[in-house]
């Protein structure tokens, strides 16, 4: 897994988490500059009221982004009733500015995250994010003792909506959603799982209705995701009533277009529990740290993922019938070791699994990885 996948906090989310400190108005500073402007909605020509305006700094050599964010928020504020904003005491330098609001394009849902993920450094990631989103950014240079005024235009995002229900006709309430957008080379996930939560915050309502907004134009796969403890440990049912995203029907939307009337149906039968315990081969004690992956047997695509509990157990709910591979990685003993004492780690192991009914007593025993013996210091010899 790439180092920033779980820590990458898109600029809008980062601004939200920062709360008052990001949006608090600063006092003028004669050693710094000021950025003012107006935000307009491109589809109506009207002011964008209470939109979030963000400045992200030009990528620097040897840049280290807070939280690994390739578009780090330097300054952020909210527009007034006339769509105007002011940012005081901005450090001199080059920035890119953009605005976001519900219903309009959001970089969180428009960037090709897989493309960014393949890059090694924070600066490369930031440059690529800017390159991808450059048609929606305003180039700003801030000078000390000066105010610069800029116009920002927000473009209407596409929207995909419909209903999700169970196969007995009842609405599926509180379902989460997962989107993939087609790129030149493959499919990329839309949004990012933040602190192990959900990449998209939308959920189905009391009638099973859902609406996925702020999307870039493109072709999408849509899956409803069971409300488990995390997105990676949840069963998904995709458009076309398939359980695998690669088999999902797709939807194409143009810029600002609404695609409506989609239906996803979740089966009530054929879903089972799959669980067990991971232990040490040497003495049978439970291993409290590690990750269990449930892979499809035909192509090893990951279906689910779960962390081991403190007692070495794991459990997947609502697993569809079929053939899988159960894989354990990163297993280790827990606890604070004495200085100079290594915590034992264990080898990766896989077993084939056929899911036909509930199974909660699987056992996987792992061998401890032998640490290489310490070599004698140069110029000395061992005991005779």
C-alpha cells in the first residue's frame, strides 16, 4: 500500500478538520500580502454564497506536505452573501486558488488518485495534482505590502442518483457508496478513505434514495457498501446487482449532467459469516496484530480486508458464496518490548476457502520470521 493512501487528506477535508483556525480571519500584516476576490457560479452567473475558497502553495523542492496531502491547504476562507472573500496576512509567494461548494466540482472527486499514488515524492504528487486540476485553478502571486484581487468560477458538477433496496422490496437504509471513474489506463477510486472511514460521505436515506454529487465528467462504476466498521471490511453490491465492481454496469455523465433512476438490489440470501483465529505455530498463542485479506480465487482481487482483534480473531460479515483465498500479512506480537528486544513478526500465509455457509472457526498458524544473526564487529573474532 502506498505510504499516503490512508493519510492523504484532500484539501477540502483538511480545511474542514482544521475548523476555526483555517477560516478565522487574520489581522493585516505589513510584511505580508492580501488576497481578495469574488466567486461566481458558472452555470448561473450568480455569486457563490458561503463557498469555501482555498489557496494551495506552489510545490517546492524537497517539499513535505502535512498529512501527505498533494494539494496542501495554505489558506482557506468562506465567501459572504455577495460571494466575496478576503485573506489577510498571506505569505508572499505563488499559489493556486479554487472554490468548492455542494453541487460543484470538487478535486476530492475529480483527481486520478491512482496516477498520483504512483509518484514517489510529495513534490511530484503536488505537481501532478495541479496538472490534473489546472483548468479549475487560478494562478495567484502574492507580494508583500500589496493586495491582489482574483475572480474564481465554480463549475457545476455531475450527479448520479437512484435507489438501493433489498430483494424483498424494502429500502436499504444507511448504505454507503463506492465510485470508480474510468481513466486512460484503468479505473481509479473516487475520493479517499479518511482514517479508515468512507471515501464518499453520501448515504441512502429512509426510502433508499441516494445522490452522488460534485463529480467530474466521465464513466463510473457504482457500488452500494454495507455499513460495516470500515469500507475495506464491507460487502459491496454494484449496479447490475453484481458483487464485484469489475462486473458493474457503468454510467456515463457529461459535465454538469444528472444521471437519475439507477437501481441497486441487495440479495438477502447467499451471504455468510467467515471468521477464525490466527496463532503462532510454536506455542499456539494468539497473534493480536496483522491484517487478514479475503481474495477472489480466480484473479486474487481483494474482496475484503480486516485487522486482527487483540485475541487474534477476525470476522467478515455478509460474504457472498464462492471460492476465495484467505491471506494473513504483517502478523506480529504486541506489547512494549524491552530496549534492544525485537517484537516477533510472523510469515505471510494463505489458505483456500470455499464459502457455502457460516464458518467462524477457521484456524491459521504462522511461523515466526527468524531475524538474521548479528555479525561480529570488524576485526574481532568469536569464541575459540
